[in-house]
C-alpha cells in the first residue's frame, strides 16, 4: 500500500504550502572560521601527502553542519604540489565554538614528486615556506548542501 495514494491534490498542495512556510521561518546563519592553526604535514612520501590543519569554527545555528567534501589545489610558490581532498566527514556541533582537526590528502596520486626533495630539505632545516590553496568546501544540513569557494595562503612546516 502506497502511503501517499490517499492524499488528494488539494491535500498535497496544502502539505507543500505548510512545508514551505516551515522552512521559510528557518534562518541559516553563516558558519565563521575564527582561525587556522597547526598547518603541518602528517605524512609525506613519494606515494602521497597528508596534511593536518586545526580550524577554529563558530556555528551559531541550532543544528549540526557536516563538512562533506573539501577539494583544494595546493601550490608551493607557483608550482602545483597536489590536488587534495578531505579524508573523512567532519561534523560541526550546533551552537558551538570549537577547534576541529581536518586531514586532507592528495587525490589520485596528484602529488608533484619533483617538489618532494625541496620540501624535505626545507623541513630538515626547520624552515617554513608559503603555500597557496584554491578550491571549495561542501557543507550539508539535512538534505541541503552548499559549495563554498575558498582560497588563501599559509606558512607550512614539517
């Protein structure tokens, strides 16, 4: 037996109208990134790279938001180091200000292996070097998702 077989067109319209009014009253506030810390390599080899970063996030909403996907092109100076992705979904707690640990890894072997010796030598000498990233973050709430462009520069060390 189909659950919706007994609903008339008029009933379906009223249900749709009620749902639209319900969602119209919901306000979704922007999540704020308050800071980026501890931007460090967690694993680097000729097979790939994993980078960890701690991000302080304020979620003023009364519901959790899931960060489902991150894709970033990461550059060292003007050279593409890798195209990266988020290793696992991160759940941002409702009505909170908290630091979350994100791990991103190179995607499908995209690591530019020619840059590895330079990066490792720089790491051994304790130096930091600037990196630039461009891409997007995709968040999801219930059935709604949004893709947000991101770009920036950070100092990177091993």
